[in-house]
C-alpha cells in the first residue's frame, strides 16, 4: 500500500480551454445579434409618402410627454438645510431635491443654472413654517410652490419650460 502513488490526471487544462472557447463563442454570437438588431433598420419611406411622391416631412403634431424626450433627473449637489419658525420652537429642516427634466437640452440648462435654482428653492423653503411642513399637505404645497418658482425663474432665463417636476428625495425635520 505504501508503494502505490496517487496519480492526478491533467485534464483540467483541457476543460478550462473548452470553457473559454464556449464563452467566447457565446459573446461573439450575442454581439452579432445586438449589432443586427440595432443597426439594421428599414430605410424606406412610409407608404403615404411613396404614393403621393411627397418628399417633405409630415406636418409636426403637438408633442406628448413621451415624445419630448426621456425623463432625466438633475440632483442638487447639496441638501438644503435651514431653520423654520414653529409654534413651540424653531425647527431645523433638511431637504434633498432632484429636478425632473425632459431631454438632454433641458438637462444641460438645469445643470448650467444650478446656483440660480438653489437660491430660488432656498427662498421658497425658508418661507414656510414648521406647522405647515409637518403635514403631508404642507409638503405637497411646498413642492408645488418650489416648482412654480423654479419654472418662473428658468423661463426668464431660457425662454422655455426646463423643469417638469421638483422631487423631494429626502425630508428631515428636527
């Protein structure tokens, strides 16, 4: 028994190589399928344009929210921390805010004017009282006031409606 040696087969290298080949084939196949679906499209014009011989684009229709662009969120870099007067005592409030915008152009405009938006939001937030902010209705009213003021200020600068919603992602009152 002591003379018997344990022999180890070296089949591990072959199985590892086979596994690597299978993974490579699957990745190449997935890449080819993705290329096919993303870059092969129908370049023919709609049947209406072919029948009428009209090469001009159809008249623009009023855009819905889904056609305006995807919803993008611009986070304010710092939370808003401020004091509000209350019935019994003053309270410290911290609000984290994100702005919902549609399209890359509006996202860039909002990022460009973050200091202006922060100043406007701080004015709106500090105008409230602790008694108002303690209720859900008071928070909703504050969010609506913030949206109205931000839209007004951004309209003066960009001549357009940049911000669609003001969202509270954190709200703490002590």
